[in-house]
């Protein structure tokens, strides 16, 4: 079933773990996830650089990837988080020469949870983007727009049962893709 | 929130994460083409190219490096200065051994290296530099259809790999030659880290990421 994104990404993960994956395929599957996480934490030029660093270091360190501990997207996001935090710390060290110590300590306390939360959001947004159109639309209406299932049925013209089963299937897919992170 | 719009507790975590999303979180941009071009360019630099009898050819003039690496040059300069100092102290007319490194296993390495040991010596033989592997207890039999390969790595101040070059496979024969020429263009004062990795015979010339031992020349 090549059209099923889950099947495709699982076989890509397996190929990557075995050292047979084409890096371009890995980048096509996960470049957007890594880049958008970087874009939300860093300035545009640094985001480009860090995205590049993440894929280069992931490729060089691909022997460290263990599919039993999570999927490839999660592994790449883990590397991305560390790189972002390294960059933020290094920027702060430079800023620290000009700023007072209180500002420095406060910024250090807040950066890592913020990057974690951004990473969670990007993982969810990325899986959501890969859902079939109708499932993505109803999930968006239910959780981002905060509409009830009844309201969604009325606005889309879909039967209420279809709305519920679309949402359930979408949630199942999201859980499948994210479960290792949040088990 | 009416009851019919939640599937708790089965999907509780997922629903919480979805509710945390803002519409702007869903606007995912495609990275600019320059990002992939940079990745491809940089990894091509790291692939040693072999010709003829397997001599390693270096095709990586420094000018081709990615611009983002420039900030690392300060760290590299520090390593260079420190290493140059060590070399000055250790090299003397009576000794051709310029520096040495105890190679050690570290967490995150391939488990095959757990009880392995070796040391590396940088030797100057009439102006030509070699790395010699001494006192080795190396796991040549850890895996079928794989070799142990020797690398020199340039690391930044945080220990991250900036660049690396293969010196070749290590001969499993205990009486075999354990001396490796340092490829032209790769200064051991910059490429200070000696690394041994397990390399499956899979046709991929890049580092497998499965290091077993590593140490810094000093």
C-alpha cells in the first residue's frame, strides 16, 4: 500500500536503521518537520543552518537510530531540539557579555520547556498535515476551532456518525505516530 | 466542552496536544532549496574517494566548506594552537612520534567496542605523517561481513564532528601493517580525534555512525 503514509514511513525507518535509506527520501519525509521547528525557535538564517546540521549529523550518526525507541521523525526532532538549545545557549553566552546576570539565568530556565512544547506542536501538526483531507478538516474543526461534533456535522453536511468515525480514525493515526513520545 | 466532542480517556494525551495548537502552528513552510543543497554539498565533502590501489584522495579544499561552519574556525584555531604546542614539546630530533592517543569506548558507541582497547601514535617519517595503531585488542569478529575502519575527525569545542576522513580498513591479521598514511590536506593538528568504527560491507563509504573507540591526539 504505497499510498498509506504510515506504511511508507515505517519502511523508510527500517531502511534508515539498516543503513540503506536514501537521505533525500528521509529529508523529503521529515525536512518540513525539522525546518518548521527550527523556524519557530530561531531566526530564519539560523533555522536554515540548524536544519542542515540536523540532517548532516543524523546521517553521520545513523547507526545510533533505534526504531524500537521511537520513529525516525521523533529521533530527528530529538536531535533538532538539542541543536536548537545549543544555539540558544551560545547566543545567550554572547548576549551575556552585554546583559546582566538575572536576565541570563531567567532565559536559561525557560528555553528547554519552550523548545519541548514547540517540538510537540510540530510533531502533531506534521502528522495532521498527512491525514486524508476530510479527517484533517474535522479534527481541525473539533480541536483547533473547538466546535462540537454536531456543529461540525451541520457545517460540513456530513452525517454525525461519519464525523465521529473520521475524528476517531484521525486520533488513532496521531496516536500511532506519537505514542512512543508520550507513552 | 460538550461530552460528545471528546474521546477521553483513550485519546486524552492526543486531544490535549491538539487543543494546544494555534492555527499558525499548522502553517508548515517548505524549507528553502538551499537547505537541501547545503546538506548534499556537505556530505559529499565527507566521502573519501578511492582510486587505483585504494589510496585515499582528498577532494575537500577548505574553501568549499559551508558558510555556517565559519564560526567553528575559532574553536579549530584553539585546537590547532594547543596541538601545535604539544607537538613542539613532544617532537625532537631523536623521536619521530609526534603525539599519541589512548582510544576508549564511550556511552553511545557500538557495544562491540565495550571491551576493546587500542592506542594511536602520530608518527613523522621524514616529513610524511602516519597514524600507527598499537597495543590493540580489537573486535574483528564482532560482525560478519564488516570491517573495522580508522578515521581522523575534526571536532568543534563541544566535541561535535565538523569533518572527517577515512584512513582505511584495519587489517585483522595480528602481524599485518597497522600504519596508515595521513591523507594530504588533512592536518592532524586540526583532525585531532582518532576514531575506529564498524563498517558493514554495504557499499556506503561514509562513516556508519557505529564508533567503537575514540581518543584525541595529544
